[in-house]
C-alpha cells in the first residue's frame, strides 16, 4: 500500500511537470531568454546601423553603449530622463501612499455607503493610461480646465504650464553624478548604522552594525577620494534637475493609483483584530495615537508590497507620458519613452537595448529581494 | 458635551469624504460634459459649463474612427484572456495542490515575469515575431499577452486554490479520483470565482495595454488604446471627439468594474497581499 502510494506520488509529480511544461518553456524563452538576449544586444553595435535588418551581423563592443548613454554628448536627454524617472517614482510613491493611507483611514471608521466611496476612489484604476492621459491633458490645458478653477471663486486664473513648463528646480551638475550617488549611499548606510546601533539589542545586531559601519566607512572614504581626484564624467557642466513639466503627469498618476493603495491599506486595517482597537481605546489612546502607534506599524509588509507594485507601475509611465505630453517632449521624458524613440524611431537597437537593461537593473534592485523574501516565506524558511 | 462631539466628528468625516469624492469625479465630469457638447460650443473659457442639450454626434464620429480598432481589441482581449486563464488554472493546481521538490523555486522564477519592465524583452520579442511572420498581426499580440500573463494568473489561481481544504481532495482520492479526476471533479467546479477574478484582471490589463499595441502591430491590427492615442494626438484637435473616444475606450472595463467591482479588488490585492 505504502509503496503504491509512493509510486502514485511519483506519477503525480511527472504529471505536474507535464502540466506546467508549456508555461515553463514559454517563460524560459520569453522572459529569461529574452532578457539575456537584450543584455547581449546592448553589448553589440547591432551591425552598425543595420536598423531593421532581421538578422544583423552584430559586433561585440563591450560597454560602449553604456559609456555613451552616461557620458556621450548626444545622449544628454537620456540622463535627464533618468533623473525624471527618479522624481516620477518618488513623487508618485509619496502621493499614492499618502493619499491612499488617508482614504483608507477615513473609510476604516464604519462609514455608511462605503461601497460607493470605494467605487469612486477606485474607478480611475480601471482606466487605461491612454484614457486618463487624454482626459488629464484636457484638464491641464494651459488656458483652460484646472487653471480656470480660481475664476469660479472670483480670483485670477492660474497661468501654470502643467505639462509644458520649461522650468527646472533642484538642478545639479551631471559631472558630479558619481559623487552625488556616493554621498546619498553613504548617508543611507550611516542612517542605517545609527538606527541599528540605537535600536534595542538583538542577536543579529552586532553583525549588522559591523556590516553597516563598514559600508558607511567605505562610502565616505570613496567620497573623499573622488573629491580629491575631482574625476569628471563629462568635459563640460551639464545641469539636470526636477522638471516642473512632470507635475501634471505626476498628478494624473496619483489620481489614478491612490485608489489602489487605498484598497491595499484598507484590507490591512480591516484585517487587524477588532480587539486591538477596543483595548487601545480603553487604554485612553485617541484615534491618532491608535493609527500612529498601532495600526500603521502593522501595515509595514503591505506598504512594502505596494511600493513594489507602484515602482513597477512608475516604470510603465510610458503610456501616460505618451498620451499627455507626447513622446517628443524632452521635458517630461522617461527612459521608457527614450527606449521607444531610440529603438523604433531611430532604429538604434543596440542603444535601445542598453536603456532597457538600465531600466531592468533599477527594477531588479527592488524585485529580486522581494521575490527572494516571498520565496522564503512560502517555503517556510 | 459627549453627545455632540462624536456627531460633529462624524459630519466632518463625511464632509471630508464628500470633498475627496468630488475631486476624484472631476475628470469624469469634464469628460462627460465635453463629449456631450455641441462642438461649436467648446471653448476653453466655458470648459466647466455643462451643455444644455445632449449632443451624441461626437460619439458617432469617434466610433466611426475607432470602430475597427475596438473590434481588434475585443478579439484580442477575449482570446488572450480565455487562453491565459486556462493556463493559469492548471498551473495554479500544480503549484497549490501538487507541490513537488523545487516547485516553489519554479513558481518564484515564474513570478519574475510579472515584475519586469517590458522594455527588457521588447527587442527580442519584436525580432522573433518578425522572423516567424507574426509581427504586425493580431495573433502576435495575442501570443505576447498570453505568455506575459502567465505569472499573474498563475499567482491568482494558486492563492485561490490554497483556500480549498486538502480534506476535500483526500475524500475524492478515497473515492478513487486521480490527478486529473480531482481537477475535473473538485477543483474546476470550485474555480468559477477564480476565473472571474483572473479573467477581469487579464481583461483590464489587455484592454488597457498600449506599449505592445504600438510597437508590435501594423495599422490594421492596432488595438483601441493606440486608436485613441492617434485620435487625441496632434495639436489641432477639437476636444469633443477625444473625450467621446476616451469614454468609448473606457466603457467595457468601466462596466466590468461597476458590476463586478468586488472581484476587481480581489484581483488587485491578489498580486501582493496573501489572501
């Protein structure tokens, strides 16, 4: 009987593998194979302008395309796009998380007709970025829409150019880019070091303190070193910063995705045991105290998931930017738009692949740890 | 004192929620009034004023322009949604109820596919579709949506099947049901909500998709999002037609959302929160 059971299990395993085999092959080729291929293409010259050739004779050029993207004269737009992508991500994250949490906290109080409110806050999520982009372009038209709102109250109309402003704030010099990255990293490691050192002691804390201390020290040493040799990545100063023209697109994205974070946070808040809230109230904790000290700290893993999903969406901003500002508007550019223009308009496949790889690397910084974490949780490790 | 304070608080809460609701509805209000206006009445200064009479002409005009692409999107979305949910259901059965050594690793490897920026696979996808003669056609687009939909639908079905108790399968096993018998007799009949959640998710994603639509198809196979972008692009457009086009493009998913909102939210959460 037992032997038969064992045999049955093995037969089942074979059936399982056969069932997932088509998906496995497809994922293997279309995800992993294609990622590998794109990385390879980014290290070639694509047959030097072979453009749309189906089988170009590619020559290996090493990291040349990346060097060009980060320091080449003609790729200045890509560098601004990269800076834009950072600001897009930061502002969309801050906006959707903040607004989503606010909405969730409001709806967490046994509101009547909460289904209606939820529907209204979530419907933007069901729309295509092309639809919301088209609508918001009309709303943010320079001499109409939102800019006319103050006139309803008898005030002067606004003149702000939501999508077409040419102003930039928080400018920095790209020549200093390596130093800036190093300083930011060093500050982060120092903050982590202080946090671990000041937190209550645990078994792992000594190891962690040492690790962060080493990283912070190495970071600051490199900052000093770079400062001393004054290595410059460009022969001329090149300012990049936060383009105000991206504000309109950020607003549209926050409008569209804050309902998503609301749904996530609301599920988290309502998943908390009802007793916690009661006992907090009995202990004399007000609403604010309850959320700040009890509810919000419990939303940590949901926030982490939301950050992963939203960062992924912010890399998909291509559609929204395309619909609101068009692909050619350099002020609102994004690496994804640049990748499209470089690859499918200029037929420069090798550099397009390079941009795609840089985007993938940025995404991987978050996704790989997330996947490893979720694997460990599922496997009970 | 204590009797009044909670009440005032309550009023404040509803006032706040009401205000936010108005803010969220403003874009929809603007779209509706612009789409229903007589084109001659549209000007920037009176943009916020609703029309006195409803004009349907913008809708007929927009639909004449978008019609063929609307049909493309229907074929694309229905086919790809059906194919990927069937695949996802079978995969979910394996990853939830028939785990084997290494299946968690395979599942994690699948999941990477839903988090990549699709630019990273776009160039080989474009080349491969061209070399097998699928570039430009609706079928190429369907293939892409089915393949890259596998991770999320597998995840949705796996989470769903995790809720079916092992004891139900055990009793079927005692009755003599084997691997596929259990799927057919127990799992599949219980899967309807799973198919609805995964189906709505895929329908929304595929209907709304734009990047592949614009890079992998020729004019005759372009989906509706590309049609709307063409309609609304350019500077000299009058806004009534893009607004009517936006409503036409949004309508199928909005209908799904309004009537099956609960399942929509479940799909939304499935990607991240453990059910």
